[in-house]
């Protein structure tokens, strides 16, 4: 389940989690569009500042830099103040997504008192809630408790990949796909909804390998999920992925890859969405030629679950560079950013 | 071990290897789709891969090992720093040896391939050709042309042509010329300089004694191992062949050997028998000084340089330093310079106030001052004895070729002319034959015992009778002085088995079991 060397390396890059950030303010709050009730609606997102994911005590996932936002000295009172602020922030929205740099259902991270305070406070305003959790906190007991507040809740779980080899040797998630299935079954028994997060293109994987892994993972998660969110890698600070990226040994996926995953999984039972963080930027999914249009089309297709415009755009686009990239990566035993390498190596040569 | 045959130029090699029923030539271009991956399981060129850790410069490097290949599992970013490139590949080669081919995926920039080949990379690919091609870059012999069209196929063809040419560079021993000339990328030049400067010692150990050509084009040529060898010999171990106390420095000529040039012929005519009383030394670059008796050897008998009448500062400095050392080492009392105007920097740098005669070519009486100067010096001294120019030449060449140790074994030999060749003979037995075309001596079997006794230029073979070629498989040992293209003595346990020309440097001969180690002379 754990690749010790990988875990050690990821850990070595993590900064201290002692911070003097404001313990009473959430990391961030904003409104965005999502379709948690099956149709596009404005949704509030709040990232609570907590002590962070319990996995951080051991290591971290290779792409996860949310430990940069934690603060080890967050008390229940601090959390309550943050919850009040989140509540006040929700003026016109009735849908809330709560992120925590960890698991909202982990009582070490969000103690029972704060959890109860949250559920009670939000129940009068929030019509649909999404919280995130690792599989281990999705238990019957906790689900019954969540349900007791009567808030329609969807649990989001970071599956990343349905391939245990990828999870162990590339993501360092410290879990397995069967644990996800167990959690999914618990959710189903409790008639709770599930959003599965997948990671497109973990480190040490080729572009094509990443696409195939994501497509397979969508298919594997679909029977258990209400929707599946395909998250193309974005480079976060102090992560292994950032280290590799800085050395030119990692390139975030192409937007064309995101499109391919979406288009090739249209027939699965659950919704498949993607809101690429940092899309069309250096640290996020991007093509060789910068193009905001693709990002917009991906958002809209995801939001409306209508992929016709995206498909049309994709079919008409000139994808020769992308295709060459895929072919060339398959010629390599290890992965690196081919384009960035060639740019650097050809810099000092005669150009006619 | 499935390399069938191979031949070398320094670290570079060409040859063929077997896999299954098929035979492949190298260096070669790895076909697209040669890696087949299934989670941790990887195959390359239809060969199973295993992972091996190798320590290179105190760093653990993961290497894929197959039946025929070593493939480092590193990204090619080391190419960004040329020093790292040179050190990494040379030190890696030291670890992995020559029994398998070295392939480094993704380094095949066409403007660096000859340089990487010089460092010992055996296999290349068209990954960069395809990436750049898809970005609209066309590789041309003058550099990268960007016209926005997809040029992947043309670029792959371009790589194929380079591979074809560098293969020929090994065969004809002209690879160094190619590397010096293939100058589109600054990285290429950096690699060459670092190889010759920082790793010059290692490079010299594998560099052939003679090559196919020395068209010394620029400052890099000053650091070429063959040039350096000659320069350091002339300013170091070289001793004049007689006890004459007068040296005359002359300019070089395009025609080699210089003696056959019109300008040198004119000097000979002008000086006549006065030449008996002086030693002549030719001043040039990048070879700085050539004593007349060594002018037929390699490299002075074979090089060419661009002549403009202008000298680089570094060349000037090299020439001046060499002259100083040369005069001192050989204890010349009288020093005469007869040089063109553009070499008067020597006069200034050495602070010479007399006997620096400017050669005004073509003017009437151009040799008068020179003749008078020499006559005056000669008349002050006793009349010189008879002088044997030929003997001086052969003994001097032998010392350059084999080392100063050989002098006592060769000075007593007599010169004989047989079958239009000059030989050094003992009684009636030929010891060394002078090969005029190559400016070197070949060892006759009769002289082989000298080498065995002195433990020089020896290749020890298994107990067999050598015929045309000795393969490295049959070599038990060899002396460290051996470089590719050296004259060597073949023996088994001290028992002489023949003589020949080495086709590998000692280091490689001992590290590989494939390829011709010595071409035997019959």
C-alpha cells in the first residue's frame, strides 16, 4: 500500500505546519458554478483552515500542497468563527462546498464539537452540501450523524486512480481502490451521494498513460459515483510534483488530454466533469499553444453535461503537436517535459 | 555478450550486434516504439530489461540493462551543462565498459550527435527530430530553420545522414574533424572543449596515435590529443640529435613535409652546405615547433591550417613559450630566426636584439643576411664533421614514436636501403623499416625482443599463432603505453609471436572482448 521511498521523499519536501496565519479566517471563500443538484447553479466554496489532513502526519500525496494552508493551532473556537464567516459569506447561494486541506469528516481535523456546530448552523441555509473525505472516515456511524441534520449532502472522495500501482508508486495516497469501494458501499447503504475525484496524469506517467489511466478509472468509479470530477494535475508548492516539474521532469497534462477523457467517457452511468485548476497556465493543464477557449469549453461542457461543442472544437483543432508529443513520450523509459528540454537544449544553436 | 564486431576511434565505435536471428549495425537509430511498458515491466528492442544501480561520480544512477544495451534512467537535462554531460558519460562508460551499447534516450539533438558519439554514446533516436519537426523546425546543415511546417520525416532523415557520416568518421579516422567542424550548437563546442581540457587525460588514453586528417581549424585544435602529444614531446622529452650549438627557426609551408615546399627548397639552395652546421626548427601552429628531422611524422607531416598572416593571442603565447623551452632544453648557444614579418611578435616577446632576420620573400637577395649570419657563426667554430641527416631523422622519429627510452637500442643500428625502403639494421638483420608515407617506423620481428625486454608496446596473447588479426578476446594483457594505431609487439609469456598495429587503445583492449585488437604484420 505504501512505497516507503516515495513517502519519505514527499515528506522531506513538506514545510513545517506551524504557522502564524489568522486562525479565525478561512483560507479562502468564493462563489462558482457547479451542478450538485443536476443543473448549473451558483455554489459557494469555503476552504476552512484546519490542522490539515491526518495523512500529513506520515507523508502527503505527491501532488498535494494543501499543507501550505494549514495551521496546527486551530482550536474548536477558531473553527466556529470560521464557520460563522462562511455562513455570512453565503448571501445568495444555497449550495455549499466545504474544503479543509484534509478530511471534513476526520474528527482530529474537525472535532465533533465544531462539526456539530457547523451542521446545525448551516442546516437553515444550505440546501445542498459537499464535503470531502479520505475513505477511512466514511463510516456508518459518521454517515448517520451527517444525515441526522437533514442536509442533503454529497461526499467527495479523492480516488485519484483505480489502479493500486498508480496510487502506491505515483500518488502516495496510502489507500487502495477496494477501500474506496467499501466507502462507496457505505454511502450507498446510507443513501448518500458520492463525487469521485480523479487525478489526470500523476508523476512518472506518460501523457497517454495518464489519459488511459483516467479513462479506466472513470469507468471503474462510475458504478459507485453520482459524478466524477477529473482533475488535471496542477503544480502546487512544496510538492514532489513541483520538484519534478522544476527539474523539467514533469509536465502538466495537455488540455487535449482532459478533453479526450471527457469525450471518451460520455457513455458512463455517472456525470463526468472537469474544472481544470490553473487551466491554460504553466502550472496547470495546458496545450503547447495557449488557448483559453478550450478551458471555457471544458467548463461549459462539464457544467451542462453537453459535450457537443467541445467535441466539435476538438475534432477541428490542429492537434499535430499533441499527437507527436504522445508518440515521442512512448519512446522514453522515463518521463520529462520534452518541450521544455528541447527549448533549453536548442537555445544556443544557429537559427536561420 | 552479443556484439559481433566493432572498431574504434577513441571512445566511439562502429560495429554490429545480434539479437535473435537479426543483426543490427551501430551506431544506430532506435526505432519508434522500441519501449514496451506494462506497469513496472519494460522491454526495449524486444529485449527484457532489468534495473541495475551504478555509481557514477558518487551518485547512484538507475540503469536499464538488456542483453545488448545499457540505458540510464535519467532525464537528458544533464545536457544543459556541458561539463556534466562530459563527466557523466565518460564516468558512466568507465563503469559499464564496452561489452554493451550505451543508449541515452532523448539526447539526439542533431547538432550534438557527433559530440555525444565522441563521448561514447552508441545509439540515438528521432524523438527530438519529431518534437521539433512537429513544431515547424527543419534541421539543416546550417542550423535550425523554422517555417512552421511539419518536418518530422525530413528531420529523421537528417539524423540518419549524420549517423551515416559519423560511422565513416570512425572508419576513416576522421571523426575528430567532423566534431570540430559540426559547430551549429554552442553546446557542441563546449562538449569538445571540456572533453579536451578537463578530461584531456582520459581522452588521450583512448585517442589514436594517428588519425586520418588534421585540418586544424581553430583554437580547439590546440587541445587535440594528437597535437598536444607532439607539442609536449618537442618542448619536453625531445633532445637534439647531435651536439650542434646553432638553431635556425624557419616558417612553415603549406606543402608537407616542409622540405618539399618551394620556400624550403629555396632556403636549402641558398644555404647549401651551411645546413650541415645548424639544426632547423619550423615554427607553426597549432603544432608550435617542428624539428626538421621530425617533419615527416604525424602530425607535422599531415596537418593543414588556415594561413592569414594573423595569429591568435593564444597561438602567439604558445609559440613563444615553446621556443623558450626548446632553446633551454637543447642548450643552443646560437639562435637564428628567419621568419616573415607577421612573426616578429616572437622578437618582441622574447626580447631578441640580434639574429632575428625578417624574411622578405621574393625580394632580391632575400637570403643574403641569413647566409652571412650563419657563415659568420660557423667560421667561429670548428669545422663540422660529416653529418648523417637520414640517421638523425630515423633515430629522432623512433624516439618520438616509442619514447626516449629507445635511443640506446637504436643509435648503434646501421641504415640500409632495400626494396626502395630505408631500414635500420643490425648486421644484416632488419630491425626497423621506415614507412615514408606515414613518417613512422615499423617494428621488424628481429627487434621485437627489445620491446619485450623493456616491457613497452606489448600485447600479450593467449597461446595461439596469430594470423591476420588478433581479436581482443585473445588478448591477455597489454602495456599501458599502447594507443590505437601504434606499432606493437605480440607475445605469449615473453615468447614473440609477431608484430602489428594496434586497433584499440590499451584501456579498451582490456575492457572489451569483441573487435580487432591488433592487425598482424606478416
